[in-house]
C-alpha cells in the first residue's frame, strides 16, 4: 500500500509491503524490516536494523505527532484512496460502494442501512497495523447496505458500505 507522507513539511512516499508486528516497507529508496510492539496505548517499541526505538504517537485532526528519542515529527499521512475535504465529490450521484483500503479487522460500524450520511462522515473503523482507520463517506447520501460486521476480518478491496 503506497502512502504519501508530509514529514515536518517535506513530502515523502512510503510503500507498506507487510503490516506490523513484523512489517516490511520501502522508504527513502531503502527496503526496511521493523518489529513493532505497542506496550501501552500510543507508545510503540520499534526494532529496526538492530536498533531499538521508543515512539509516542498523538493524533491531531491534521497529523500524527510522533516523538522518538526527544525528536518531534509532525506527519501527515495522505492515502490517495481515502476521502478528504479537498477531493470530496459533494455533487456525485448514483450508488457507491466503499471498500477496505487494506486488510484488517472491523472494530466499529458507525452507520446502519437507511441512515443519511454527509461528506466526510465516518462509516466504519478498520484496524490495520495497530492503527485505526475511519472509512468516510465521500458524498452525501443514504446508506443502502452495510456489508461489514464488527469483529470481522476484511481484505483489501472488500465492500464495507454501499451508499446511494
């Protein structure tokens, strides 16, 4: 899964090859392996190339604030497949099925069939690589079907919610 990142104002690209806890990824022209554990909420223990790092992660509306060994990084993750206010299609019509962007576990279903939704409204929360990702509506509409169930494992591209 390719992610576009903005790290302290500089753009970068990362390709996640396999998820945590034993993840592989490409970053800055290198393929790396990392063992990632979360000993407590928002604290990660990361082992990369024989070096151990403790990272604290805080979410804000715009970015993740990651602190590693006293160094603070503001990271904005831009997944080109996910909705953003800038890319939303408020005037779109017809039926749309939103799919899981990556393999994971459904931790919450936020809507039911028949609910009206607004652009950017959360529909389903999928946990992948120990991160919770809220799948949002790209436009206004009505929920026609909810395909996801809390606790279910989903694959990338699997239908979660259909809106019309």
